[in-house]
C-alpha cells in the first residue's frame, strides 16, 4: 500500500488471532504449541470465567481463550477470532464502519476495579460482522452495544449458563473486532514484539517466520469479499481473494461449505526441515507441491498449513 492508502485505511494490521478452547482442553493445545512446536508464550492470565494464554507466531500472537462451554456440536478447539488494530481512535471506528455499510456495535470498555472503588479501562472492543450469514442474535448484540452508556458502572462479565447460551448464539461463526488498549496496558501484539525483540524468527524447530495468511471460508464468498472490500478499503483483494494489510498476516476469503475462520497458513524457513521434523514425530498431515500441513489430530483439530 502507498502512504496515502495507509492513511485512508481503517485498520493497519491484525492485532491478534483467537482460538476458542472449551474447558478442559487448554493444557493439551497450549502444550502442543509451546512444547512440541517450541513457540514462546508472551502471556498467561486468568480473569474471572476466562483464561487467556498466548503464543508468538512471529508477526502476530495467537491467543488461546478458554471460555465457558461451547454450543453443542461445535469443536472444543477452533479458530474463532480476528482482532484488528485500527488507524483511528477506537471510539470513531463504529461510525466509520457503519458509513461503509458494515454492521458494527459500539466501543465496549473492558474495565478493572482499582483503589477507592474506581474503574480503570484496560481496552475497548468494537465488534462487527462479516463472517457471512449474520444471525439475528448478533444483530441484536451489535444494536445493544451501540446503546450502552459511555460510562460502565461495574466490570461486565459473563456468568452462568444463560449468559453462555446468549454468547454462543451471538457468535456462532466466530468473533470479529477492532481493539485498542489503553496506556499503560500493553496489547497482545506489543507483548509479543517485546518478548521476541529485534530478531523475531525463525521460531521453534519448524523455523516459523510468521503467519502468511488467515483463511476465511464462506458459502457466499462474493458477498463476503464485497463486505471485506468495504471494511478494508482502499485495499482491494487479489484474484485469489487475498487482502494485504500494512503489516502482518493477510486475510484470504475462499468458497466452502461453512461460514468460519478456517485455516492458518504459516511461512517457514525451509519446508524440507519442517517435513523432517513433523514426519519424525508423526505430526505430518497432507503434502502438496510447495505446501505441507500439520495433522489436525495433533493440533486439537486446528487446520495449519506450512509454506516457504
């Protein structure tokens, strides 16, 4: 992108990716990434009903978010969230998205209680659609968050089975958001960059250089491409449906039988080295010219491909 395009864009990069993990599954998937694949972890934190653990993928952090029980019939571990870093102040993002024809909620603060009973805002999220086939529950949630008062009187947390049922019906396909962290709070991306320093790769025995792209599947790829063209304008997709950010991983929209974030494509230093490592440990999945995959059985069902 040119400098003028960057100034006009609403988002500069993917701040972090999120994998939703059902209770009881965090240790296995986290150990696979940190012990088997040897990736460093920038953070591990617990906040009420959530546990958040991160791994560094070079150019973007991957957050494992252990939450309440998922909707019946959904995988216990799945690629779930895409959080974008805006170029505008977060409070201006909802209006900017809606001006582009995108359903968006208001800027929701995540707060913690400090001394004397006052509240400190850690970060703000703006949730939006388009993973395709938005549900009425999601539309209702976006409207509700737009109508929230600017000052939240107490920290909001999901509690109880009823709250989780609402969450699961709202974010059936995944969770898209913009995020801004309030100083001195560090975001996930900044934590990772500080941990890795000036030499972010190659990482682990696979020699990971970064995430090349996040693949989004849709039954209506043309409609979703049009929506993302509006979200990311003036950036336009390639013929393969790939959107390039100012930095970090790209986003690619493909045709498929579901509406979801489908796959991570990692760039490695050497496919031969990665192939040997995976084969020796019986972790090797499918192989094609210039591309390998990790056996989903080893990665708790996550679809991960490797390219060089």
